[in-house]
C-alpha cells in the first residue's frame, strides 16, 4: 500500500492569515494527487495545524504572533477544494506529529509514503524527518509541485535539506 499524507492544507495557510500565492497555486494539483491515490486504492491521511484561543501565549505564538488555525474557525478547516471524506485527519498542535508517525507505522505493508502540502519549510519538512526516523527503510517522497513554503527560497532550501536526508523529491 502507498500512503499519501496531505500536510496542513488549511484555509489560513492557503489564502487566509498566512496564505501565499504559491499555496493557492498548488491546491488543484493536491486535489488531483488525492484523486489518483484514492482511485488506486491507496490510503490518504490529512494533518491539520490546530491551535487554541491562547495561541499568542504559546512558544509558537511568541515567535510567530499571527493568529491562525484556531480550532473551530474557518481558517482551521481544510480547503473545501480537497476531498477529505473517509480520510483520517490528525490534528497536531505543533509542526511535526508523533501521532502521525505512530499511525502510519501501524500499517504492516507500506510500499511508500508521499508528502504534499504546506508549508514545505516548516510542517512538511518536520513531518518528513519524523517519518524518516520512525520508518527509515520505507521510501519517503515529497512532491515539490504539490508543496509551497513561506517563501519560494525557503521552499527550495527545505527541499534540498530533505534530499540530503535521503528523502526523494519529485516534481510530478
């Protein structure tokens, strides 16, 4: 089985509080990738950056004082352009998710894991590194054409860092 992990494709990261033109641009490609995985009978998992009303009092809030992805708000929701029905959604309070790694590791036969989503240079790379550490012999891929970073430069830097850690970067 192949697993597609869709990282934080939420309204606040696409066209909301922390949105970028690059994030808006990848939404159709991510939707198509989800469709392809499902048609092939593979697993699709979503993550959702999840903060509380006290976000500005957290360490992340002190370093990034932009309120975003507050649970229950429209900015917290996954883009309505992406089909989430029948998918596992893992809420994560931080950049990377140990819960995600544990969930993925619970499957016995994994052929590969592919990551897409936002932001390449924060949450995508964080989860890629956690998954690589948890499952070092499972091929791990990141589709650069279905990811966007905080800036185009930080996106490219994150892709290069992942390549150095033996994560395959594709451009489908």
